[in-house]
């Protein structure tokens, strides 16, 4: 075990932007401030809210609430289709505002930032002063509608916990001398990494409260998790620095990249789904080249909406939006490539083999994933070169799309969906700016 920090010092600040997407919309549209608002992926009652303002949260509307239900829970709620390019721009601007006060050491997601404190910055009064300066810098340099909660703690894991303890606009510090009693009142689900499935597993082993978890010794925690994660968690919850400070374990070389999209109602047919698939592949292929990879396989996933009668007749699942669905997927392997034309050929071959029948007439979700990624410097060129100049064609397309926008030059198959399937943000993945667009 590494030596703990001095009991009266903080090692990290965790900055959590409150209701980030909704707050950006209220910043962009002053007329929405103080009003219940939800950001949605598309204007359909069957989809789900991806963010809610605090005014909407007062009506119990939250991330994951079905739009139709949100309208019932909060009559008059303002619904806005997400503008993820703006969210990426604001995230970057906020990081720059934070940097004016303290360097950003980690960016776990689009709406989170971590600062590591050094030397005398770790003294509680100084750490608190830095945290208040960060709040003021965001307010002054980015926008008055943007608020954040900041957690101060001796390690990253506890700082993340502290940032969730007071919202909105909170500031909480957890000192080693206060631990673990300062977190004994929390729920098990308040711990990062403990989701619904993990909670069920802990309950099955007799752990139903935080007090019971904290009562375990190190060996007990190890047995509970059946891994070194239990040892780490034992130390983190007591304020120790084990060397990785609660950071997620770094993955090895990236293995896949892709895009998926819940389609707007007007695209929920065979022609619309094909156009959306083309758009998603176009974006994924461009990212593949920008990130300097080749790919050796691709998978396509389609989810189909079922009628009530169909759902009763065949095995079905319920999508998070509430839609009863069936699904189909396929993977194709091919010679390593990175050009769009070759990948479109692979997609076309798989698409021709998609299932047919009445229950497959209403696609509402399409996903494209490029797998088995190989870094450019490890790729072996084909003995016979590139006779069709497909790589050069893709490079020319990239040059124009980077300058004028990624839908400027594209293959005809995606034309009906040219403005559809915009960049979506997974909270754990931050879009990267390529040319004038975020992808």
C-alpha cells in the first residue's frame, strides 16, 4: 500500500458539469432559462430524454425518461433536438476556462474534468480557493447558465464521489481524517463502478448498505469482488493513494470504432435505414483514416420495431426507449483497408442478407462498427498496390470534407440522409474535431 496523503490535504478536484446538454441549450437560448427543458435525440415520443434541466428534474424527468412520459410528467416541457457539435465546443471552452485556474489532468467524459493538485495547492483553503475560481471562470468566460459541482479529495475516486454529493453548483471536500465515516450515509449505487447488476451481486453476498461494505477488511473486500479491484476500493474509500487514484484501467490498442443512430420517424423504412447506414459508414471510414487505422472486419446491427401482435408471437426485447424490438446483426471479414468504397462494398453485401418479412419492415436503429483495427505503421501494403486508386479517392474526399464539412463530398447512397444522423455524444467518449466538424 502506498503512503496516504497528509490527512489534511486534497490531491484532486473533480469537476462535474451540471445537466450539461440542457445547460448549454439554456445558455444558447436565454428564453429557456428557468424553464423545464429536455434534450432529445430526435422528435419522437418513443425516444428517450438524453438530458434534463434542473427545472425538469423537479418533475422527476431525467436521463432515460421516455419522451411521451416526460410530456405527461411535465406538461409544457420544452423539447430540443440535441446539437452535439455545440456541446463539444462548449466542453472545449469550459476546459480552457478551467485551465486558467488549474491544469486539467484528465477528461473522463464530455461533462467531467479532473485537476491534480500539487504542493501547497493541496492545502484545504487553497484547494477551495482554486475550486471557487474555477466556478467563476466558467461563469465569466463561458456562460452564466453553466454550473458545475466540484469534489475535492485525496484521490480521484473519492473526488468523483464528492462531486455527486451536492448538486447543482456544489462544492464538497472529503479529507482522509473524515473517512470513511463521511461517506457511510451513501447508497451502494453512489459508488462509481457499482451499477444495477453489481448491486444485485453485492446484495446476494449479504452487502446491502454502505456501512456493511465499509465494515469489511481488505481481505473481505478482495473476496467480495474476487479481484484486486476490491483491494483498491478498500484503500480508495479510506483516502489512500494506491498509484492509479481511481482512474479506469487503460485499455490496450484501440480495437474498434463506429457509429449508431436511433432514426427519426421519417427514416424508419428500408430506404431510410440504408441511407442512414451509408451516412454512419461514411463518418466511421473518415474517422478511421483520421485516426490512422486500417480495419479487417465490419459489423452491422439493425433493430426493428414490432407491433403488439408481433411481439406476442415472436421472441422480443424492449429497447430503452420502450419500443418492443427484434434485432439482426452480421459481421464480415475482408482484407485490411481504410477506403470508403471498399467498406461500402462490404456493407452492401451484408445488407443484401438482412432478414425479410413483416416483422422486419420497421427498422428504427442502425449501427456500424469497424473492428480488428490495425495502426497504419503496422499495415502491410498489398503486393499489387491499389489499382483502382481507392485510397487516393478517399484522401481527396477527406481533404474537401475537412475544409468544408464532412458531408460535402460523399457517395450517392447517403444522399437522402445527408443531414440526418448527426454526431452523437456518448458521455464517455468526446468527439474530436476534424477540420470544421466534430466526429
